[in-house]
């Protein structure tokens, strides 16, 4: 007979497997505690293999373990004075064992024999045996129903059901997941409830042929043959597990009737406890380390053809666990199931195309971290060229300068400029609520509120209406052709705001409007700096020259693509 088995507690499970006994309990905070006892299960040898005797030895071991675990069985974080007696006896194992034996003898032997003895009408041996069987059966049911009626104690029955279901799932060689365990039966052939029923049936059959004597002699006979009954019941249990005969099926059907009352369908969190208990007791790895979890996430993203799979997996685990990069590659610390599930959920979101920046809520740009949310364009490294060129212009002046970050999005461009030049005042303009709020958050985070202004406006309308001037304009406007939006990469097309991408029919609508408006707000020789699509530099240069911009320069990115264009406004061109 396989030795894997368990015992239900009020707040968890004790599972005994080939490696150890695992005590797994859920605290009221939701935290899961795992305790192991070095109680290895080995194959029986010597007297433990002898027919009938092995059942008696097994029963003694069960009673011993149950008594030793009494404190665990009855204790939880909500202990109160009503458990005072149990807590007292559980501190003294000898007293507990003695009390358990006396209680068992009285309830199982003395009480049924006393009832049939004091009722004169009970004379027939068969009738007496049947009545005693019913009394004992009723006592078992009364005990079970008393547990079921108490919400706290009924958890024991749910954990009992979870124990059966996880063992059935494991022994059927199915993956130990909550869904698989839920599909498994809560009835098991090795259940202790079966053992009790077989004991009752054995007593019923034996006392159909044993003559009746006095109360004391009959009680003595019952006690004397109890080890034999235990041995026979164990052999029946062993036969039940090994056989698929009609007789064993009939016996299991009978035992199912009692298991319907001794087990209940468990909840998901109770199944989770049972899975951890079984894995721990069998020596199956329960938790992944930080390094192992990172490798799992990296593998998932690599198989999904995510180009930046390694970087993304690292950034997600750093975000989930609040750790530094070196810990990702070296740490052997185990990760809780809650954190692991959270990490894998984000990995699956990334696998399905969601940008990493939206998941972790930040993006590094120009060596600075920025808050990023859905509804705001994610800053790209290519745009850092725009910051470089504007800083070159501004650093040539020692005077305080006023610029505008137009179509600001997260505010990454303007803030990067201000962080690297203390003389710059910047007005951030966008026409949508989310970018406005995110820009304000980034300004506050980088302590630039004294030199920054945030305005909701349709491009430069705010400056035009208020007659305000600017020394320079920096902008990364939308420049994707409308018809090309649906051809973009999935993570851009499905997640980033189209209003920050769509530049009209030819992708140049914003450049035209900005250049026309800029003439009304820029000071003489004021500059305008754009990020541009790589194949539109000369088209945008034409737009700029048509609006009195001169000394126009085009700058390439590290891939040698046209990326930035800069020009200066002249009110009069000679």
C-alpha cells in the first residue's frame, strides 16, 4: 500500500510523503507557513510485512501521529478560552494519549454495549450486533455533523477534501495545478473514514457468531479482538486499493457514503495549501528562486519572438520583487507563489504585445526615469538626439531662456533639457488629459515645478491668444501616415495612443500647422527643433523655409537615418 497520506487541520494540512511530513498552514494575513518534520517514509520490512500484524502496527502509528498532532489539529490564530482544555492536554503528550485511549474505549466500546445491555428486549444476537453497529455509526455521524455545523471546524472537512483531491491528482500523474486538482475526485480508497467503516462492519459480522455473555465479559471480548479487527480492516483497505473487482467496487461505494460527510469540496486557496503540502512531503520543488523565475519568464518571451525578451523579463522581475539587477542573475532566494503569479501574469501580458513601460509604469530616457501610463507615447532612445541638439543650442547662451515642449506626452524631452540646463524655463503643451497629468507627475518627481508650466492647448493657440513669446520650440509631433497606423508593430498599434502617432494623410499635418503658428510666437532668431521621420527631411525643410525658417540643419541618429531638423525664425528674409 502506498504510504502517501495526510491529515486535515483547521487552517491547513499535514501531508506525509516519501521525503518528510509537511505541515502547511495559511495564516489570517494570507501568508502560507511551511514546516517540515524529518519523518521519512520507507518501504516496510520484517514484522511490518506480516499479514494482519502490519495493520495493527499501522493503526498504532496513526493514533500516535494523530495524538502528537492534536495541538496542530485544534489550534489556529483565533484560539480562545473555549479551547483551554484542549490546549492544556496538548501540552502533555502522555496525558493526551491516555485521555484519547479512555475516550475511545468509552465511546466505541462501553457506550454501545451499555445501551444494548440495559434494554431487556435486546436478546437476539443478530439484533444486538445490528443495534451496536447502528449506535456506533450514529456516533460517527453525530461527530461529523457537529463539525459540519461549525463554520470554523468545517474547514477541516474542506481541507480533508483538498487532501483527497490532490493525492488523486498526483497518483493519476496529472500536473498539480489548481484546475486539475479541482477536477479530481474527493473520494479516496485509503481514506481513514473507510477504515472506520470496515472496523464497524467487521464487528457487525464477528458478533453475529459470538455468543452473548455478561456485560463485562462481552466488553472484554470486544477489547481483546480489537487488534484482530484492526488487522482485518487494514487488509480490506489494502485489497481495496489493489483490486478493481466488483466486490472492491461495492466496498468503495459504501465508503463513499461516509466520505460524502467527512469531506467537503475545497476552495481554491485550500487546494493551493494541499498542493504545497504534497509537493513538500514528496520532495517536489514548490517555489522557484529569483534566478529561476527570471529564466522562465525570459524563455516565455523568447518563444513568443519578443525581440528584447531578456531585458523585458529582467525589468518585469525587478519591478515585481523590488530588487536590483544583480539579484536577478545571482539570487537563490525563493519567490512566493503570489509574487510568482504576478510576475507570470505580466510576462503573459508582454508576450501578448503590451509594452513593458506600461506594465512597470516607467521608462528610462536620457539617463532619467519617467512615469509612463497608457494614453501617453512611450519615450524612445532615438528621441535623445533631439535633446542633444537643443542642449547644444541652449548651452551657448548664459541668459534665462523660455522654451516650449510641444506635444509633450510624458514631458520626457523638456524635462531632460531642463535637468541639464538650469537656465531653461519650459512650458509643456498637450491637448489631451492623460499626457497633461503624466507630465505634471514627472515635473513634480524631478523637482522642476518652479521652472515649468503645463498647459492644455491645441498646439500653440495658448501663446497666440495670450500674446506670449518663446525663445525656442522643441517638438516630437505625430508623423505616421494615417493609412500606415494599422501596419505598425502590435505593441505600438494596439497599445500606444493613436493621437500621438497619426500625422494625417502624408504624416506632415502637424509640421505645417506648427510652423505656421510658430511665426506668431517665436522671437527673432528663435529656434524650432523637430524629431522627423527618416524619409521626410527635405519635405519638412521645405515647410520650414516656406515659413521663414533659415539656417536649417538635419541631424542623423546612430543608424545614420535623418532624425532631427533645426531651424531659426527670421521675420524678414533678405
